[in-house]
C-alpha cells in the first residue's frame, strides 16, 4: 500500500480529510466513495503520525494526577483512600517510589487505572 512521503503530502491529506468529514456520517453506506476515500486517507495519516509524531505513553504519576483531577480529590484524600501516607502519594507523584502490589490494586479499583499499566 502507498505511504505518505513528505510533510507536504501529509498536510494535503489532512486538508482532504477535513473536506470529506462533512460528507460522511454513521449512516453513510460502506461502499460510498467518500467514506472509502476517507478510510484510506485516514489510515495513511495514522501511519505517518505514528512514525513522525508518536505520542508517548503517560507516566504513572501523570495518570494518577489526571484521575485525581477528574474526581476532584486531593493527595490527602487519595492517601486516605489507599491507606498510605500523603508523603507516600507525593513519592508516587514524583516518581521516587513505585506502588506496592496492594496499592496498585487499590489504584485500579479506586481510580480505574488499568492494571496492565500499573504492573508495567
């Protein structure tokens, strides 16, 4: 299959995606030429972005911060939820300490953090 060979091609394809998006919806027939074109171009753009604009995986501390913000809880409240000291939460947040298996399970249960991510 073809691939995007330059930044300029990438930019042109992004523009084309913007043109096609208003022409398709969830009800668009699978063989509609606009939908087919959009699918092909989207795949090409996705491959290019994975190669040249990779998105790094978030750190455990970033995930914990995000989940705390989503739930509106403080480090002190999280410490109480997990049965650890606030200073231990601070160590998790700065990357100075890794959670124990017990705490990792609680993070999974209380903050819905994926266990695979917690265990590496």
